C-alpha cells in the first residue's frame, strides 16, 4: 500500500555522530552508563511550562510487558528506490540520517517489487530493472550505515529462476548485511491489482506459487533466510493460515503490514491518528499467537500512519511524531520484533526522511518520534500505570543494561501541561530528561528534541538535558502539552 516514487551502537557512536562533547556525555550517561551526579545536583533545572498545569503520576512496576530487541525501529522503501541514486555509498546525507537512528533494518519492498525485473547484464539505475550494480550500490550503503536489509523479489510478474538468480547475487554482494528475503508484496491483493484473475486468485494459489519460488531460491542459495508472506490486513484468512502451511521449516520471520486507515478518507485526521487503535491491538494478539504456534517471531515489515501515501497535513505533521512513539512501543508490548516505517520521496504524505530522487531534503516530524524511541534503547519493558485525570497520556519504561531506567512519557493533550511525579520502583540517585516539542499537532515543521533539529546530513546536537528532581524512588519533572520526554534514571 505504498506510493511508488517517481524518478523526477544501539551504540551511541552512530546515534550521536553529530553531538558536541558535553551533550554526548549527557546522553551517554542517561542511556547506558552510570550517572554519578548526586541527588540535589541541578545543573540545568527544567523551566516551568506556561499555561494550565495539572498534577499527574507514572508508576513503574517490576512486571515485564515486552522487549525492545536489536534493529527494532527500521525503515521500508519501495524497490524502485534502487533505480535512483538513493542507496549508494556516496549518498552521505542519507547515510547520516540512517546512522543517527542507530543500527537497524532496511526493508526493500513495496508495490514496485512486482514490477522490477532481474537484469543480470543491465547497466543499473534503469526503471523496471535491478542490475548487479544496483545491488552493489546497496551493499556499499549498508556497509556505511551498518544496517541490515530485508530484500524483496518479484513474485507476481517474474519466474522462480529469475528470483533465484537475483537472490544468489544479492546474497553474495550484500553478505552479512542481508537479513533475509521475501517474495512479492501484499500478495493477497494480486487479484485486485490484476496480476492474476481475481476469480481464481486465492491463498492456495499463492502458496503453490510461493513454494515454487522458494524451492528454486534455496536450491541456489541454501542458507538464505526466507520470510513472508508480506500481507496487509487479512491476518486470519491469509497470514496465519500461510504460516501454518509453510511452518518454521520454510520461513524464519512472519511479516505483516499495518496502516491506521485510508489517507484519502476525511476521517484520517491528526486527532484520529494519535488516539488509541483497538484494531492494532487485535492484530498484535492474532500475530503473536500465530507466530508462536510455529515458533517464529513476527514483524510489521511495512507500516505507517495512513495508506495511499498518507493523509496530507496529518502523516507529515507533528501528530506523526507523537503517534509513532506509541505505535513502536505498542508493537513491542504486543510481542513484535520490530517495525519498518514506510518512506521515500518528498510528497506531502508520510516519510520519516524526505528526499528528492535520493538527495535528502529534511527529517520530517515522524523521524523525530522514531529518534526519541531509539534513544530509549534496547531492553525489557516494564508495565507502567498513568494517572492524569483522563488526559491522553502514555508512558513506557525500558530497563537499561546497567539496571537504570529510560522512561518515555507522551502528553497528547493540546493545552494542559503536567507536573509529573514518577514512582520508579527502585532507588534513584539522579534523573535527567530530554524533551521533544512541536508548534502544534498539525505543524509540518519546527519539531525539535531538546531544542535541536536534525540537520540535512543527519547531525544532531541537542541542548544539555534538564536535571530533574530526584528523591529516594521518586522523580519529579514537567511534561508540557503536546510533548514527549525521555527521562533517564540512574
């Protein structure tokens, strides 16, 4: 359901490549090292927000609610990207943007997959073709970013032999950066897309075709990791039955796509986007059970706010910054092993990184929410309880390797600020926080983290973190209206 572009550590070494020394030390101390500042040390007290101020609290329990593992928050691009000078080792701005998000996974897929054909003698950068030089360029990009790739090949209009040959070359060229492969994109819609007669296209027909492609591919490249089925919606009628049919002997990762709704619908508003999505919760329950039934993980390998390119003025607004934080944590709590956020191009719809035929234009609002999530790091999630007088506030707690906590709190109320008390459930020696802000829910620019914007080349130099009040097991701070904060507790 992506819009095809037209041709016209975490190591903090990667995340903090553009930071000054002071800011680097501050974030390192909160995100993984031991913060030795004593209680009562107020290097940079947080200013009191202007406007209405309400009391609210967050309580962190010792009950586990999920895990954020490696390469969780990734990106997904249409395969037509490989016909553009986008994923090349020379595209230093895009490399910088990727590196600032840490080490993650790129998915090459989208609607254009089933229109791209393997051209072993092709010259590269040619519409409708994938040549060896295109894959080599992707390999150089991945080497520069240290990202892996989930690589899709044409199922609808290609042949098993062509797919096998392309994967064999990709495995050789991409090497350790090739996470795995998938065949086709959203095959449950092939009938509607006129790839096959709608009257005869069904799950069983797909499974038979898929097995032909897989058999040829693993014969040519025996150790390649195979994933699937890359379906959108239809979890109970396509995704889970497919998984149970092929079993863990044939796939290592169950892939599904997610969008909140139709980007062209009048109901696809900013208020709708940031509100809870019961459908997502139901999908996660079904996917977790289905994947567990055959003993493999699952991932939203393509996802974003609203499909059909997004809702203009919503998917590219500050609302997406706040939405994506909740979405990523919801997937982790629901048992998913990650998300690949759809992007590419410079339209007014969704994309975390806007670019013009590969040349970076800017980091869009959704990028900032993804960055704040990434700064929370990997680890076990603890249950949190929020008391905020009915306001739309969410909170998530990640246990760091040093035993400290990284807490992200999101206040989606448009006018009311919070005086926040956090019961951490453990002793607290010190606490610091960095805050993401935006001018308004509908704003398409002006988003910042601790006063800083991400530069075109991915460099990011936030201001010094605020020092929160800490006493025993309690932390006190402010959470302004329409803001999110990463609170780093040691």
